[in-house]
C-alpha cells in the first residue's frame, strides 16, 4: 500500500495539484490588477470632475466681480481659444453700468477663459513702450477686482500696436530696442506686466504675448471709432488685452513614494 501511494499515480496527482495552485495564484494576481486599475480610473474621474467644478465656480465668481453675469457655457468649457477669437460676448445689458464706469474694462466669457478689453483706453503713446497714465489707472482698477483670484488663475497680457509700420532703418539709426511692430508690441506687453506686478499680481502667474498690429476684427471689439487728434495711427489700437486662464490642477498619482 505504501508503495502504491508513492508510485507513478501519486506523482501525477502531485503534478496536477501544483498546476492548479499555479493557475489559482495567477488568477488572484490578475484580479488584484483589475481592481487596482478600476480604483485608479474612479479616483481619476472624480478628481478631474471636482477640479472642473471648482474652476467653474471660480470663473463665475470672477465674472460677477468684474461686473458681468456668467453665461451657461458648460457645453464648451475648456475649449481651445482661437487667436483672440473672443467667441460669445456677454450681453452688455448684464453688465452693471456703475461697475463699468469705475473699472473701465469689459469682460467676455470664452469657454473656460475670461477676456478683458478696455474700449476707451489708449495704453501707449505713438512709438512708445511706457504705459500711459490712463493705462496704469485701468490696470490698477482691474487688479483691485482680480487680486483675490490671482492664486488660482494665470493672466495672459496681450499687447498690440496701431497699423503704422515701424521704420526699421530709423529704429536702428536711433538705437531703439525694437525694429518692427511685433517687437514693439512685445516690449509693451512687458511694460504692462510690470505695472500689474507692482500692483500685486505674482510674476509666476503672468505670461506675455506681443501680437504686432491689431487686426480689424479685434479693433472692432476694442474701439468703435478712432480718437480725433494729431497723433499718428489710432491711439485706441495701441491696446492691452488681458486673458484670465484657470490653473489646471495636477491629478495625484497612486504610486507610493520610494523610501
């Protein structure tokens, strides 16, 4: 009897049991992996949805602070903004006139962004890079409303020139820092950024963009009629346009830190 248990049949049974154990261990490991993946996706979508909701709440609050009612734009939330294509403009009737008069800027909701333009403000004198007095006043008024939201948003400063071409040879001869309209607009964006920085906006929350000449479509938005005066070009085309962009939070990873 003892020899029978230790014979070939016993070896086959032992091999069969080992094979079953191996398959069982593999199945348990696969199940754990699937569970971990499902847990990751659940956490990912919950965190992402929460971040989107919080960002939307901040945008609505900021629009209200700037004097405009946020439209229901949840369907296009987060869409990519074309080159200064302002999209749907907030109805002017929803903007408080007293706020408009005291603030000087007009907000437009564009997906997840807010574009602010200043229709009646000339930010720069002809050929100059220093912000005018009225430009500084407008930027400071904007900061008064925006500063509480600066930590959760990035501020893009877009600067423009009028349609008078920069005389490159004259610029080189006079030792100017710019040789064309694009370089002039870039220097103007830096100047506006410094004004905002001194007013309290963190430098790491701002980006600049020199856009050269203001095209016709943007000019229609920024200023209906040119100012009458002796200055060359249209003073209201020498603009600064601000774009508020929400900071996208990072999704925490599930990997454990290595000790």
